[in-house]
């Protein structure tokens, strides 16, 4: 079986190119239910596991949003990895450090801080000044990381990359579920 590596360049393809000869599920026309997939138009079927990869990590599920011309607006890759730090090392090797991050409650409390709802509104900005900026080893513990304008020097479709950690960061004894999302950047 031939494995297709998916990266930001997939946004220059069409829906037909991505799922050519493969089985997929039209989400609006089926009873298929999986948490988080409702905003997407189509997703891969279970028979496609092992056909796609991202940075040499197997992709368990592909979901897409398309426009009227069947061009891909957004592609989500669902992965499960044992070593989140190794995954993020490979991501930063290719894309550099993220432009923004969304911290998890776990990360905030691990560093001795409280979540914003327990702090007076007037002091929130100053309160988090001493919270350490996440490093690569911390990336599996944050909610999400974003890179903007990926491909900005290549002349290809301008893309944003968002990586979301879907697993509980305190559970080190299970595979980590990670969603990699490529979306067309806003012009």
C-alpha cells in the first residue's frame, strides 16, 4: 500500500485529488458521529487507516471542508502518538516555533498559577507575566499551537497550521490524540 504524506501543500489540491480511489463519508448525509467532526463536510472511512501520514506519523482520520468548486478550505488530520515530544520536535524542525499557543488548565496549574476565573479581572494581565512560555517539551501539555502564513515564500496556497492536543495531558500511559489542521490563510 502506498502512503501519501500530507502537509500544507494539500490545500492546493482538490477534494477529488485527496480522496481519489478511496472511501470517504459525507458527514451531512450520514448518521456518522464522532466528536469534533461536525464542522467538516467529509471524512475518511476506517478502511483508509495507514494510507496517509504527516511527518512520518500515521494518520487515523482525515476530515475536510470544501468550497463550491470542490477546493479544499481546511484539512484535519487525526493522529495518535506515544511520544508527543518527539512529534513536536519534528513539527518545529519543519515549521519553526509556533506563532501563538493556547495554554491548558493543566499547564497553567503545573506552573503554580490559577486559571483566569479565580483571579480578579484587573490583575489578569500582570498575573501571567511570570508564567513560563511553553518550550518544545511542554507542547504536549498545551491546548493548541498555531503557525500563520505557512508557505508564504513558496508561491503556493497560503496556509495556517493549528495543532490541537485532544488528550488529557496528565495521562502519560495512553497514546496522545493530536489534530493537525491546515486551513487556507485569510488574505
